[in-house]
C-alpha cells in the first residue's frame, strides 16, 4: 500500500500501475491461457464453458472487473469463489443492499476512538499548564491533534478499501450490485477503474496488486452506463444439456451417469415450458441430491412427479409441468398440494 | 485487423447498440490477449468488451457471424462461379476451410465424387441426427444448402428465402417423426409419455442445431458473394425494445412477450424504490433525538418520516379492434403486471360497444390466459364490430363515469380511428374535470395522427397529454412517469 502525502502526487499519476497504453499493469498473470482457466476451475469443481473461461482470462490480462449477469442460481457468485480458490487468493465480499453507503462499502472514521483521543488530549493539557493558555502552543497542538486523529489508526476499512490495501492476492466480489441505488453505484467507479480510493484527509490509497473483481447482478434494474463501461460483461445463462449433466456429475456425490443424464434432460424440457420461475442450476443439483438420497436409479414419471417441488416453487408452475410432461392430470394436483 | 474491428464497431452502432469509445479501445486491447486463430475466443472477447446487455446479444451475434465469417479463397470463388457447378467437391473444401469437418463426410464426398441424391442426403441426415454426430450434420447442412437453396449470386437479399427453400425440401417435421419412431422401436415398442416428451425435446434441439448450421452456411455464402458490410445492412433488425408493436412479426411478438416479463419486474422495483426514496417526509423529532444519543446529544443525523405512498387508481380504456389489438394487449399486460403499485386497476375494452374486463384478471396467475378470455368473452360489439369511439365513450361515461374520482388516472389506448362516427369529445372534457389525469396513448407514428379518419386532435385537446407509444421503450417510459 502506498499513501502519497498530498493530492498533487495522486493527481500526477506517478504510481506504478499505469501501463504503457494507459492500461493498468495487471502484474504477473494468474492464468496462462483460456484452457488453463477452464482446467483449474474444473479441478476446483466449477465447470466453466469457453465463454466464461475466456472472460475470466481476459479480466486477468486486462485488469478489468467482470460484471456477471444472469438469472438467479446459475453460479454467478460461485464463479468468483472458485476463482479465488484456484488462485489461492483471499475472497473479500461486499454484499450490496438498498441503503448501502460509503461508510459500509469504502471506509469509516472510528469516531468513538477519535473522541477518546481528544478527551485524552484534554486530560494531558489540563495537567500541563504550559500547553494550555498560550495561543501559539494551542494552535500547534490542534494541528498535531488533527494529524493524529485522521491517521490510519482511526480508519476502519470496509471491503472495497480492504481489497485495495491488503498486499496479498485478493478476489473482490461485489454481490448483487443491482440492489444499490443508482447514485451509490458511483462509489464503486473509482475503485473499479483505477483501483484506488481517495480519502480526503489521508490522500489516495492505491492498490499494490490489482485484485480480480467480480460484480454480480440479477438484472432487476439497468446498471448505469458508467459502471458497465468499466467492466467486461459476462452473461451467465442456464447451461447446455451437456454442461448441466457434467455439473450434476461433479457436484452430486454418488450420482450415476444415467441418472445425471435423465435429470439434465428433464430440467431442459422444463425450461422450454412457459413458467414463472425456471429451475436454476442449484435447484437441479438439489433435485439430483434428493433423488440420490431416495435411492432412485432412474427417474420415471411417478418419482419425478413426487419430487418436482424441489425444482419448481410455484403452484401454477407445478401443475403446468406435471401436465406438460404427461405425468397425469389427477396426480398433478396431489403433487401441488405436497408442495 | 484494426480496419475490420472499426468496421465491426460501426456496424454494431448502426444496429443500435451503444458502443462507447472506451469499449472499442478495450476490444482492441482484448484482441491482443487471445489466439486470433480461435474464432470462438475472438467472439467471446468482443462480446465481453462491446456488448453490455443480454438483450443485445442476438444483434451482436448476427453482426459477428457476418463480419468474421469463416472465409477461404475457395469460398470467394463459390459465389462468382455459380454455386451449382461447385457442388461435387464442395463438401471437401468446406471441411478444409472450417477445419471442423467430419472425416466421415470428407470420405464420402471425396470417394463418391458425385453429389448425393435427395434420398441419400435425407437418409444420411437422418442417421447423423439420430447418432447426434454434429460434425457430420454440419457437413450435410452444407450439402443441403448447395442442393436446395438455389442461391443466385448478386441478389441483395438477407437469405431468409434461401433458408425457407432449404427447410421446405428437408422437411424437418417429417424427420422429427422418423426420429421419434426410431426411438420408439429402440425402446421396444412404446415409450412412456415422459420418455416421449424427453425424446421429442432432444430431437428438437438437434434439429435446431441443424437449422442453425443451415443459416450459418447460407450466411457464409452470402458474405462471400456480397461482402460483409452490404450483408450486415440487410440483416440488421431493430433491438427488442425498439420493435414496433403494430408491425411486429410473429417471432418478434414472442420475443416481446418474453422481454415484457423482466421489464415489469424492473419497473415494479424501480417504482417501489422511487416511492420510498423520492421525497422525504417531515422531520421525525423523536427518532432524531434517539439517534443523537450516540453522538453525545448532538443531532448529527436528522431522521425523517417516511412519506405516505400515493397510490393512484388507474382506469384503462383500451380499443381492441383488429388494428391496434396487439398494442392494447401489451399495455394491459404491463399495467397488470405492476398492479401492485396501484391501489386499484380497472380495465375496459371496446370496439364499438364497451365492457368491463377487470374480473377476468382477478385471481389469474397467467395474464395471457386472461387476455385470451377477454378476446373471446367480452361483450364489445354493438352494431357492426368497427371501431366507434364516440359510442363507446358515451356508454362508458353513462355507466362508470360516476366512479371516477379525483384520485383516478384514466388511460385511453387507441389510434382514434373512428370510421367517421360522431366523436363525442365532450365525454373527455367532463372526464378531465373529474379525474386526476387523462392520458391518451397512441400506437401510431406521430405523423399519421389526424390523417384520414383519425380524430385524435379532437380528443387530444381534452387530455392532459397524448403520447406516441409504439415500442417497449416508449411504453416503459410512460408507465414509470405515471406512477
């Protein structure tokens, strides 16, 4: 971490993170190639397709944040966690919510401690008659005091600043960024584009190592252009049949190939229906686990119907799915009541 | 490479995608870091840097396929020499050019030296699809295009017609039936309904892949024939949010319906948020004092009461005659999806008679079903089933006018094409006195207003505002202003 003395130094941009083209120098690459990303993620139990691996690779090389968007439960957060695991980095997570502000995201002054410090000073002053009274001495003390209480000792770091300050390799995950207000997004911009945080009293804090940054969004609102422009964009959709089967095979212990195949195929068929909420990957995994626990070797209509409520969470969806997948009219209602 | 890239960015912008200068630079930088011979990697690198919304993916993909089509010197020759003469060796060459061809396909193409007959082609396609041999399907798709599309070099077309011709000859529905039959036999006679459904979905997805292969192939040849820029121009389509309701094709309507669901969710979130944060209420003295305790009694952080949300009542009065039906449908869809934001929504539909349809929406999960019931059950025809705004409005006023209160906003949806009946514009004048707002949404372009039998001007003077509302973007904007 480097803390320049004043803003002039910060503005001059003499830091070590500007590359020749104005791109930040990402430091030693974390991954060798796209294939390397994919293989290592696969070892950590996360199956990435070419697009995902490609974007992660680019994010590493270009030192740019990745904005991951897509329906809930497609592995957006898991991607960041897995990348942290394979690069042996610390994962710093900022969970966004409505009303998130600077003091929760960036930093905060520990004013209780500052108050204590001031009170302690008063005690010292009262004991020392020379310091109090004399105008010049008081001014000097005040200056010293100000320097003192706005020093790092009194700074409480929050996730964004923490990710920048720490010297160890870091993956920063800003989760569900669409939940903050449009105005709050601006807080992120400085961190995302320049990997620095300006603190008026202290100066600019620069990252020594550029962290890998992932932002996830469930797309409940349009993010601002400024934010999007700074990020690489990755849309995570429901996986293809083959990938989903592989995911089930890796993540569910004790599942047979045949069962995984059937699960993936039924889920794909469900996603072609018009439902309120499509089954997500995590729900597919839950379903596969349920079937394994129940000791099911191969799913027939009867079993699918009885366990469908793991996949679908709306009554109308359950009814429609039961009807469409030809599991019998009368029984559909029974399933729905179970749910 | 840089030329191609700038051309590509220009094309994206022309297609309506917002690509900024920095994004273009990022794309150029990203290209350095990927192996250029890897077309997929290039595609994802460009997508990650240039496309920042999943709704724009389709437009990007089309442009990408055109600009970075797989091209080889032989392919260039294809277009000029005429496609039919090239047929015998075609299979071979394509394989080399794309580098993904099947050994199988090459063997046959080279060994036979003759174009496959129609029956052979169909049979091989059937077998390739059955065994899910993607490489062979791709090779056969090329063969099929050569044989059936009948492409004429130099014609300024986007290729839809070629695709249609090829598909008609291949008879995909028949193939699906054959595949299912084969699956049934393999299972030993009968499939359970669930298995049947799964098999159907599987074969459908394989046939979809074939269809995509055909499209790609046709596009490749068109690029070779006419050049990327010209083709990109004819393939350009409006983005989903810009599609005109009145002139949307069937696929576009399906896409719109799909787009409207996330849109309503977004709108609802935004409105709820606006309500909570839009205005602050009066100072909450008690809470302020309570919070000042942590700063030693100094009220550093004043607290405010939450404002009481003003939930407007909405009366939607929609023309559902043939000319504007699809527009009315979308508006009803949208209004109902965010009904939680309004204290009361009542809807009325008319052609020349008028009927209240609010009950159709009550307790229904599926808006589409409610709309279907409206179209079949509502009593909206009075004389001849041609729009008569005058009669509909006066009946509306007679039967429901009393219920309009100063909290009510009235939305009138329609093109005001009155078939030269009496306008009865006084109804709107009265309505405006009683209601909070009266808005008119017209799905016609502004330039057509007041031409022919459109009497929007007569109605418009009595409305608070008249909006042109031709696509999702405009509709969304209106609804967010309303709430």
